């Protein structure tokens, strides 16, 4: 692929290079979310496999806490890999994060359960979840930054909205693979050993992701800054040690991403868990209901991303949080 450079004369539509950047970044991030959400989609079975010494309700709580462990370290992943990205570039950081995520997921598929190796099973499982959280923290923000640095003026919201669809598509893909595996193995065998198959399949997705990412060039904005010697020497200090910058970071975390995260994980992930574990809807039906919901809703990421370029980000964010709260 030819080296991409920023130009003031931009065509009205996406160029071939821009389409490839969005496709490559989005596909890799879809596969990362697939890996991350497999655990959440199978939380009930994971609880029975790795926390089998406890009553069912306690298993569910521990399974959710292990899922939450990945979220606790995501901010650190964003900071660590954001720092790496500022030093060596987005492309190589992408490769590191996707390898960590893919290999961690594959190992979960091979990990013996608590009946086989005792307390070591949940300890290793939580450790792998922490690695996944670190990787996803770096991947998701890095992908959004990479695409934004390729976006032409006035279309940053629309271009980066493709990255926002990846979380939904990753969950959707994980549900499809789970549904297919359940159908082939049957519920009994799926609960016993078939649940491992979606985790093991992730190694194929990892291979595709690495192949695609290797074809990417560095983003033109970062490359130009690097060539001109304008990259930050201490990005973390500049971001957090100065109150004017730290204030923006805090506002972004508490004012922007917190509301979005509550709406997203309650409406899509916890809804699935609630259907299966609390309402006792069978796994196949619960997965099918959430899959249809995701399919119907995904296109609106692009609609509101494009709309944000016309009316601004703030009205979209406020309206989304208000509707979610209602």
C-alpha cells in the first residue's frame, strides 16, 4: 500500500487508502471485542466451570467480578499503550495489543477447570482477564486515534463511528459463534466442553488480524510529527501533571465515557446475563434475542457519528445519556 500523506485537497468521498484504514482498524478491533465479550456471553458457564465450589448465586457473582477485573485495568492499558503509541507509533502498538488479547483468549479455551487444578484455575482465569483488559484499553483508544488521524476535516465523527460499531459487532460475532456451537454440540455437551470452542476459534481471528495490521502504514499525522521532531517527550506528564490538561481528562472520563459505559454494558451485556441467570431464559433464545437487538441497532452508530459532524458531539452525548436514563 502506498504511503498516505495529508493533503489539503481532499476528495468528497473516502479514498481507497482511507477505506482500507477504516476496514483494517475496525476488523482488528471487532476481533478484540469478540475475545473480550466471549467471557461475558458465557459468564454463567464460566462460573460453573471455574467457581464450582460455591453455590450458584455466588458463582454468578464471582464470574461477574472476574469479568469486571478486565474493566478495572482498561484505563491503565489505555495509558500504557497510549504512551507506547506516542513513542513507537500506532501500527506496532496495534500488533502488541492484539497479540496479547488473542493469545489470552486462546489460553482460556485450554485452561483446566477448578475440579481439575483447584484454586489455580480461577487465579489463572482472572490473570488472563487482566491481560485482556490491558490489551483492549490500548487497542480501542489506539484504533480511534489512528482513524481520527486519517479523517479529513469535518468528517472525524463519521470516520471514527466505524470504530464505535466494533464493540457491538464483536459481541454480535461472539453470539453467532456461540449459537452455532450450541446448535452443533447440544446444550449438555456445550456446558461441559463445547464452550471452549469459541475461545479456541479466536486463534484464527488473531491470524487474520495480524496479517491485516501488518499491511497498515503509520498514520500521516504521527509520521509527520515524528519527521519534524514534534512528538511529545513526556506525554503522561503533559496530560496529567498540568491541571488545565488533567481537568479535560477527568471531564472526559466522568462526563463522557462513564454515562456511555453504563448504558452500553447494562443494555447489551448485562441484559444477556439477566435473561439467562435471573429470568432463566434458555441460552439459545437469550443469545438470539440480543443478537437481533444488536443487528437492528448497529447502523445508528454511523448515523449519529455523521450527525455529530453537523451539530456537534455534546448534543448527541447528552441526548443519548438522557434517553438511556429514561
